């Protein structure tokens, strides 16, 4: 499912226009991205939690040459689904 599919589905379910739904959806994504960039987390009850997690520096292998490569420490966004979402997805 793409962003356009989500916008169409929500617009059909709510009676809002596609442009209104798209503006709200873009706003929500910007807030989530901004909060994660600032080091905060977003908790959506009964859906899940987005949070930034620091990955430690590590040694990896170049798949072509087999030589060791140093991977720098970095912060990555992660999503942890709620038990309700896990249960919903697991019943398919």
C-alpha cells in the first residue's frame, strides 16, 4: 500500500477531500520525523512506538572482497509494534 492508497482510503472513509487528508498525513509524518530527529519518541496507543536507537560501531565484512570494514556508530529509527497490533497481524 502506498501513501496515495492510504490517502484514498481515508478520504473515502471520512468524507474529507484527498487534498485535506494528504495535508494531514504529511503533517503527521513531519511531526514524527521531527520528534525522532530531536531524539524523542512517539507512542501511538494500541499501534506501537517509534523511537531513535543508537547502534554501536562494529566490524563488518565487505561481501565482494571479504575484507573487514569499520561501520561507524549511528542513530536509526525503530518501530516496536504494540501487543494489539501484533495480535491483529498474527490472525491473518
